[in-house]
C-alpha cells in the first residue's frame, strides 16, 4: 500500500528538521544530537530510504543509530554524560530559577525518570 504523498512529505520535512536540530546540538553544549538523529532516522524510514541509509551508514553517528535501532542500546560514554549533565543541571536549576518546592520536585522527578530510563537501556559496545 502506497503512502499518502502529503504524509510522506511531512515525514521527510520533520526528519530534516530533526537533522537540523541535531546539527545544532553538535556545536551547542547541552543540546543532544543523537536523540534528534534517532527521530530523523525513524522519519526517513517512512519517507526516504536514501536519507535513512545515509544516517545509518554515517561514519560518526551510524554505529550509535544502529545500536539503538537493533537493541535499544546506548553507548556507555553517552550514559555517563547524560546522567552527569542531569546531575549538574539540577543544582544549577535550583540556584538560578529559585523554583517552588513543588516545581523543583516535579523537575527532579522528570530528571530521575530520564536517568533511570537511560541507565535501564542496554549498553552499546
């Protein structure tokens, strides 16, 4: 069954938006690259085999994208950096935003859930 051309175009456009945001993440500290590229590969799998293959075979990002696709695995270095950044950013958030206790608890809960998710994934070789 053929995909609706407008839906294919939407997937393609959103995939390229994710690639653009991921590219910004390469040079901007604190903005991750890989999660955006994972979404881009997902979009390209539905819209452009050529662009999907390009990302999956990319010399720098391809191994990480393939590990995620095949096993839901995250490289050890990425796990360490992710949890470390969350650990550092929460105190900075507390000191700079002066949030209410409820809001601080909500942010902490989301960060802990994110860290638990990252740590629960298999470790890529």
